[in-house]
């Protein structure tokens, strides 16, 4: 049985240029390859979850422009239900300007456009998307009011809420109280824990503030799982890195699909680590997302 995920989030067109390194302030560098890829944290996670076998309904906005056309088409091609994605007549589709250095590390500037017009009213009008859903997955590239409205709707219907708090920003306790699984990276954890540098201490602070389950993604170090009766660091899988864009999105999607299927929290983190590892071996955001067969094969090769 395929489980249904609702994804509330962003859709961006990624404009990617490769450079020998990241430029310093005021500096111009000569880059090399330029490519466009469908992206946006919400769409990346929606596409990844669909490829991993979930039914996915996405709530968001794009503009009435060519980028919007392309993003809707690619999402549909991967099986994402785009019924609840609105076409905004006044705002442009979001874009992300991405620089990749020779090591595959990225810097990103996002012009959010229509993503920042997603509203609590959009969530209310898309209430049908939550019918029969197993899980709600969100990020922070849309207004917090919409994110909180979706979390509240999911809570009322008994649907678990997964929040990937990216990009980093302070979050109200009212939102955190509605989140069942919080998935920050180290930078996001540092901000949410009011500047605490040590991630073990920061994780303990968030748990003491009411976070139910916490999974901190640590890049090449793996992930730290903190639950009421469990704390474990799971090592990353060693792979050659081509492009780190959207590795966190692959993790969030695989983690969420595993949870929706009833797998343990630890196994969900292993799925996340595996999906992130596969994603960094390929260029682009959505093009790098693995399918279910690839992920299962990857884990089996490692005896998992």
C-alpha cells in the first residue's frame, strides 16, 4: 500500500553556475558550466518522496510564467499531485541562484517570488489534500503563517508533522509544539538553540523546550537522532561528492517516507542518510533524487 504524504513548500527554478571557488565580496570570478534545474525545497522533497514510492500531494504557488510551467510539468512527470499548487497572477515563480565550487559545495541566494504568497487561506482551500494522509512534510521557504496553519490542520486530523526548518530562522513555540519530528542541520540547530555551539547541548536544549523527536543532519558526519528514550549518532555513508545541493531534501523525503510506512525512527534515519548520500553523487536538485529501487539496493550493498 502506498502511503500519502502532503508537502507544503516552495517551488524554485535553480540557476546553477560552477566556479573554481566561491567569490569574495566585491570579486568577479569566471565560472564554467551553467545549468537550470527544477528545485525549491518543497518540490525537491515532494519529487523525492514520490520517487521513493509515496503518493504525494503538494501545496504551494508558482507564477504564471515559463518557469512555473516547467516546474509543474516536471513534478507531474514524477507523479506528484499538483492539484493544490496555485498559479499566482501577480508574483513570479521563485528562483535560486546557486554557485558550486570544485568540491561540490554550494552557496545559494533565493528570490522567493510566489512562494512567499502562500497563505493560511491556501491551506484551508487545500484541506482535501489532507484526506487519508499519513504524514505532513514542510520546510521554511513559505510564510510561517502558512506553515503553522498546515501544522494545525494536520494535528487536528491526527497526522504526524515533519518540519525541516530550512532556511534557518527563529521559530515560535506555538509552531514547535505542533511538530512531531524536527529535522535541522547544524546551522539551523544552532539558531534554534539560541546560539549554543555544541550540537549535543543544543539538541538537549530543544528537547527540554518541548521538541518531541529531533534529527540533526551533520553532513559528512551523518545524523544525530534524539528521541525521548534514545540518542544515537548514525554515521554517513562514504561516497564521492559531485554536488551537495538538495542532499538535505533527499534526507527529509526518505526519512518521511520511511516513517509513513511504519519503519522505526532509526531505520528512517538510515533511509535519510542513504538518500542524501546518493543525491550528492549527482548534479542538480531534483535530478539527483534517488528512486526506491536505488535506495534499497544502496542499503543492501551495505548489509542494511
